[in-house]
C-alpha cells in the first residue's frame, strides 16, 4: 500500500482497492461500460449498462442498454436531500458523470447496504484530455462535496481518503467553503451548567421542603 502523501499531492492511482468488476471492455460476459441516467443524491445514482456487439454482414455495432439500477457510492457521506449542500453535491456528480463512460466496481465483502442497494466505487475519465481514470467516490471527498463515511463498512481504502478530506477542509473547497458541515463532522453535544445539551434537555426537579413534625 502506498504511503499517505502530503495533502497537496494527488496521485489518482493511490488508495484504490480493487472491487468486483461490473463491466469490462472486451469481456463477452460483462457490459462495455455504464452511463448514469439519474441522480437522487450525492451518493445515490442510477446507472445503466451499455453493451456493444458486432452483428450482421458486414458487421455493424449494435448497442444494447440495460435497465437502470440504483447504486450507492461506498465510503462517503453527503448531505441528504433537503439539507444544505445536497444540491451542490448532486451538481458535482452530474458534472463528472453525465455523458461519460463509467466503470463500476462492487464491494466484494459488503456488496449491498441495508436498503439492498449495491455498494460501489465508480471510475470516470478525467485529467488532461480525459486520459486518467479517477475514483468518483474519492474525488467527491477531495473536492469537498462529501466526507469519508467512518461508520458504514467497506473494503475500499477510505482511510487513505481521509487525506483528501483534510486537503479539502484546509483549502476550504466545496461545502467547506460554504460553511456547510456534514452531520458526521458536527461536533458532539456540549453540556452546559444547567444540565442541558444541544440535543437533549435534562429537567432538574427540586424536592419541596418537608413539613416539620411536632411531637406532642
């Protein structure tokens, strides 16, 4: 495993633990690539498979599309729909995925979440001329529109992505620039001198003074 780089250094191939390929160009058993048809949140997308086969004489390309299926970007936490920053996260996903050929890998140990959605990492073409394959999950963190999910299990190298989160926070990128702090990074409730916390209030009941008992 590569050593964690300094926050300003970005190597696209770092912290990419291999998952199970859901597509592979040239493999007759798998689709060529995926394309996104819909985005529900900064972590929920609806990709559909795209397969290209040669048919006829002379042979011509025939494109076959699969039904869209919802997947969840593993290892990241984002604002939920209706929360501040949710639309900004969706817009970032849209900019990096719509109209692009995507590769998807599923988590081999924790393949689905509690809602039966596939846990995946997605790779999209980026860099100069689209020559680099960039990890979408990691890029959402590095751009500041997501943080590393420290609670949900995954085989993917989210510990390495914490370096990218620190880079985004330090440089005030994405939601950090807007002053939006995702729930997982909210400070814990702080107790006050009146036994009250930010989220819960403890009511203190003072006993009534006792009535003296007179002995005849």
